């Protein structure tokens, strides 16, 4: 009996030490777009769930880190059947670059130790502006919301080129939140069969060659996972 107690204690200590050395962090973050339009400010947002796990080198990426996220693109309804989508991209990279200056008084602070940074980051309250176009999510729209092949990249510094005079990006903010991960908004806007149509067009264009006039090379860069990513 005594041996069993000792073994149980040793196992418990080993687990504690392992978790201390290789922690796991999870949080939800909310990306919000504000767009100036001729009809006033239009706002769209979505909440993405993040998980980062540390482990011995050789697990996950070369450093032993495993990163995952699930959720949806942020959708801003600009009216008249036009929508601005902020794709998922790499939300962890965006979080690090957005919140880095909020965890330290040092203006030159850089995220060198994620295990120290993530707990501090999760204590930040309220929305924080995404600091630079380099860290913005990829913005896209559809000239025809029913046609996946009509997807177009949107310049965050020149929304008028995509939507017309009077349209401009007012703000892009990121916030740590306890709200649940967004579900179903993208499908509601695009339709339940959107990605079936996307896959069909994509495969047909590939079969004919990427230079097919109906196939925009930009579409080849995108996938369903840029709009919706399910949890494992």
C-alpha cells in the first residue's frame, strides 16, 4: 500500500513538472471591423477560439509548439447585398503583434517568451487596435455573393476602389473575450452550398488550366479554411 502511495505521489509530481515546463494556453479573441459608408458606420465581428500547447522538441513544430484555432471570418454587412470579409489568416500571429505593446511599458517590447506573454495577454481588457496593415487579416468581397469565383481582394487603405465613394475602413480591433466562438454567420451569408460550388469551380478550372478566363488566380490562394475552421 505504501509503495502505491509513493508511486501515485511521484506520478503526480511528474505530471505537475511536465505541465509547468510544457503549459497549454487557450483563449477566445474577437476581431471587429468598423467601416465608414454613405449610410453610416457598419460593424462586423467574429470570435475565434485559440489553443497553444508546448511540448518537447520534435512534437508539433520543431520547437515542440502546437497551435490551433477554430471559428469564422468576420463579416461586415455593408448593405445593398455587399459584404466585407476579414479572413481567419493566422490569428495567433495577429494577437501577438496586436497585444505586445499592451503587456509592457517598454515601447520596444517584443514577444520573446510566449509562456510568459500569453498569461499577461489574456488579462488585457477591452478592444485594442490592430497596429498596422501588415497585421490586418486578409480582406475580401464578392462582386456577386452567389458566385464564389467573383471573390476579390480588398485594399484596407482603399475600400472605395472595391465599394465606391464614401467607403473607408475606420478601425480594426482585437479583444480577448469570454464570449463563445462564432458559428453559422458565414454560412448564413454565403449559403449552405457555397463551398460545394467553390470546390466544383476550383476543380473544373484546375482541370482546364489556371489560365481559364473564369478562374481568378487569387481564388487559388484561398480555401474553405480561410472562411470557416471547425474545432477538431
